[in-house]
C-alpha cells in the first residue's frame, strides 16, 4: 500500500501517549500507530454498516416490522415538525 505524508493536529495527551508507545517499542512510529488506529476504525465502521444492512434486510422480510417502522418514522417526523 502506498503512503502519503499529511499533517494532523492531535491533543497533547494523545501525542504524549503515542510517543511513549514508540519509545517502549510497542509500535514502530507515530505514523504506524495512527495508521493502525485508522485501520481499526475503518474495519469497525464497515462491520457496523454491514450489520445495519443485514438487520434492515431481515426486517424488510417481515411486513409487520416494515409497517411498525413506518409508523415510528411518521411519529418521529410529526415530533420534529412540531418544533
């Protein structure tokens, strides 16, 4: 995978912690730490999206669940419109 240099601003506590991890040999570099953190976040979001899609597909197979969801959506819209 290719890399691209970027500049980010992080809270000082985060930087100190990551730098400590590097100094202790727990990670190769600050960049490696952030790359690993971003990769984990991406994977978590992809799994959550897949779980959500699976739940929606399952619910769509149940006409009663679809009707219930539509009623709830209408009620939510009414509540939001009243504000």
